[in-house]
C-alpha cells in the first residue's frame, strides 16, 4: 500500500470539510514530492494562493472538488497498485491507455484541467470494479 494512508471516502467530502481536504491534499503532495508550483497547477490556482492557505481554502467548490479528486486518485492508485511505491510509481509512469496517451497520470494532472482529474479518477474507479 502507499506510504500515506488515506480514506478514499474524502472524494465525497463536503465544502465544509475544506480543512480536512487541504490536510489530505498536502499529505499526498508531500508523498509525491510535488513542488508548490506543481500543487498550484493541480488545483488550477496560483502558487501564491496555495502558499497563502493556512487551515482552509475557503468555500471555492472547484478547488475543493479538485482536492477531493486528487486525494481520491492517490488512494485508489494505492489500492490498485499495492506495494512499495505502488501509487507513486503508477502516477509517474507513462501510460498508453485512455486518457493518458503516452503520458503519466501525474503529467496529465499537472496540466491543471479539472477534466483530467475527473478522467483519471474515473479510470481508477473502473479498475476498482474489476478487482
């Protein structure tokens, strides 16, 4: 299993759970070694915005949804690819399937598009139905 234990039910977190989502997001970002600019790219915000968040990112549902998807992706990847560096390895490895087209899931997430996060999450959910 991945090095950070996370509850994939965070994907269903409500906007009032912003502090919880922010904490989980930061744990995953740390586990993946994401820089502040990379964290900002995943969330579709500026570096200064991410750096300025102390306990809660406000009530911006787009940012909260992005955080929930990112955390959910990491959790599902850990379940789908257990073992040392399972989730991290999968997220960094190029993938020829849809929606990746030769890019790694992390590369796709760093494009900053909400649709990319959703498609990766959906892809992992479909794998979960198989196991």
